[in-house]
C-alpha cells in the first residue's frame, strides 16, 4: 500500500498518460514497453559501436589494406599496390617477404616460448599465492595489498627497475647470487643471448603473477565449504583434496584467466622493447612489426607482419570460443 | 603429544616462510628502486640492501627537468580524458547489454571482447594514417583517441557485469511508474553505479597511464611525451652510462601515486578485475 502512493500522485498530475495506458490491453502494453526498451537499447549501443568502429575497425582494415602496398612511414598518403609481395614473393631465385624472413620466424618462436613459459610460471605461482591468501591468518590484508604492487607499477617502470637489478656490474641479483655461491662471476642478463629471454620472462612473471593470483583467489573464495568439511571428516590428505576437489572446481575460472593472459602475452611489446630493445634474441612479433613500421619506415611490410600477428591471435580466440562453446553447452 | 606439537610448529614456520617469500617477491623490486633513488654519484655502484643515504639530488634533477614535468601533465590529461570518453559511451552501452534482452546481444559482447583482445600493433599503421589525416601527430590528443581502443571495451565489459548484479525489482518499479529507459538509466541505475564506476574508471585510468606502444609511436618531441615513454627514453651516453639514479627517482615519482591509489582502493580493484575476467 505504501508503494502505491507515488503512483496515485503521478496519476493526478499526469492523468491523460495513465488512462491511455489503462485502455490498452496488458499484453500489448507490455509489448510496447518491450519495443521501447529494445529501441532504447540500440540507441544506447550505437554510439559505442561507432566509436569502436572508428578506433579499431577502420584502422584494422587500413592496416590490412596497407599490407598489400609499398607505403612508407614518412609519407603514408602515396603508395602503390604490390599484391602479396610483402607476405611472400619469389624473385631472382630467392623468396622474400615476411613469411620468408628467418627473423620473423625467430620472432614467432620467441613470442610462443615467452607466452608458454611465462603464463605457465604465472599460473603456478599465482595458484600458490592464491592458496596461501585463501587461508585465514593475521596480516592477510597486508600481504594481499602487497601483491597488488607489481600489478600497479607500469610495465616500463618494472622493466627499468629489473634492468637495474639485473645490471651486469652493479646489479643486486648478481651480487646476491655470487654471495650465495650460485655463480662465480657476474652474468650479463639482458645482453647474453642465452639469458636475455629468461630475464624478460622474469620481469613479466613478477609483473603479472598478482593478476593470476587475484583471479584464482576470487575463484577459490566462491567454492562451497561443505565438500571441504566432508573431506576433512573423511581424513583425506590436503594435497589429494587439492587435486581432486579444488583444482577441478576452479578449473573453468582458471582457464579464463589463462586465456586472457595468453592473448595478452602473444602481443607482448613494452617489457621486451625496454629491457632488451631490438635484440634478435628476444624480439617478439609486435616488436618485429613495429621495427619494420617505424624504424625501417616500411609501412607495407610492417603491416603485413601485423596482419599475420592479428590472424594468429584471431584464430586462437575463435578456436577457443568455439571449443568453449562446445564444452559448456552453448552458453559461452 | 610432543611430536604433534613439533609438527605444528614446523607447519607454522613453513607457512611463515612462504608468506615472507611472497612479500619479498612482490615488494622487493619496488623497495630497491626507492633505495637506489636516494643514492647519488659513486654510491650507486655499491650494492646496499638498506637505505644508507638520503639524498634528494635525483629527485631534484628529475623534477627540475621541464620535459619530465610536462610528461606527467600529458599523462594525467590523456588518461583522464580517455577514461571520461570510455565512461560516457560505456555506461549507456553497459545498460543496454546488462539490462535489456535483445537479439544480437551475444554478438555485440563478442565484438567488445574481441576488440579488447586486439594486438595493438595490428592497428598501428591504420591509426597512424587517421592521426596524420586529422593533424594530430605529436599531439597528446592522438593518444586520447587511440587509447579508447582498450579503455572503451574494458569499461563496457566490466560495467555490464556490474549492471547485471543490480536487482531486477528496481527496474520493474521504474517501468511500472512509466519511466523511459533514458530516465531509468540516469535516475535509477547511474546513482547506484557509483562504486562500480569508480572501480572501472580507476582500472581504465591505470591501463591508460601505463600504455607505451601508441605513446611511443604517435608522439615525437620530449614535451609531448607521456610518462612511460619519458622514462623509457632517459638515456646516457651508452648502456653503461645510463643515469640509474635519475631513472629510479623518476620511476618512484610516477609509481607512488598509483601504488597509493591501489592500496586505498584495493577491495574495489579486486572486485573490478574479477568482474572483468572471471565472469567472461
């Protein structure tokens, strides 16, 4: 009754509107409201979609277009079409183009290696941190806050900070390892071709493990406590409980987090560019494409590399969505 | 009895060590940057684990450099504007996606998610052409425009999740009262979305603040740079002459506000991050 009062007041002030609504049969009135809402929904969506088309759709189409041209960064408005030559061309007894460039394949391999190793390490470390934070102890808030610090630090800054810690002469890591007797002489982490990729992975793991830990922790906290009580009553070993109960239950959430990280790692740029600049040993696909585009001013060739990178990521995303849809019964 | 006690102590110590290791792992690099930033001259080349000197020379040098200060302003301007644009278009879109059932909603959500997964380098040459055409090259405005590519999908995605969590009754009451969708959004939902908007805005702000690739490519002169590019381009004569003291001071200057924000809003941030990903 209390709820009805404002409606009565509005009926007094706006009687015409209300009587119109009354004269329409309920089903049709509902229909009208629904149509109005549908119309409004699209009106709300269209500006957002137009902006996305302008900042993402159009530039992507232009990049693909440029990949078939010989455009240059210094003057992007004059170019001619050269077909697939940026991708692959046979000329004078040799193959040219992105797909025939060993540096590109090196970059592809580097990116894949980086992605698999760093996401793998982040998942495991993130899981360990999440399981720890899921326990009840004093100072838990403090530790959780501390894990957010690497996440908040800009990638560039963390790359520089680690660059300093990994410095070959004055770096604290070399000092520590030598004090502990692990290594005999200082290592040149960022310049040594065997080590530089590991240095990059180290920085990335440090920076993004908190993200994995927090997502995993959120999944852990949604778990029902009754199956744990049951396991405790039955006296099952905690390790067994983890692999038999916890892991299967958080698996879907963990998979989503891993997919996010994999897609993110495949386009890695900042950390590699800052830590090891354009070194062949660590160059990722994004670094390769940008080097061609900006430093070598070859927009056509760089766009071809970017397009291939885009296709690889798109293919992975689509196959994941397709598999996910199949697995979760069409409700993805 | 004694063995059980011993076992309990061992477990407690192990757990304590694990906590200490986590703490060290997450905090140490930042702590070490602070330690280094207070050193000057040859002090830099002795390795210390504690703060041994308190010298503000590096900070004075960095903040006395007008191009670094202007890069801070550029970063603030660019990140704030990019977030404001994302909020403007994101809120209405999130209402439509979160509260209205219509055909094609799944497709729109997939487009939004797809754009946020985009490799940025894939739009680099296309964006460069657009920016060139609008005469925005070497202008922070070019970054406001290009950052929308990640702030907008993110904002839409997270706000949609938050919108869905609001009770249905609110909206039904508004419909019964004859409120139009626009009124429902602005009078009913937006007032309730304050915390969600703060969270989303903060996360989008951090993403924009940290962006590097576009900022590196679309700006040219020192006074138009944003903070990450300014820091990345601090150089000395050669690799061994990098002014590490200045670098660490600059790093601390741009990171401390973020860390403080994150620590203040940590609960919000965690809920925002999980809304963005787990519900995906």
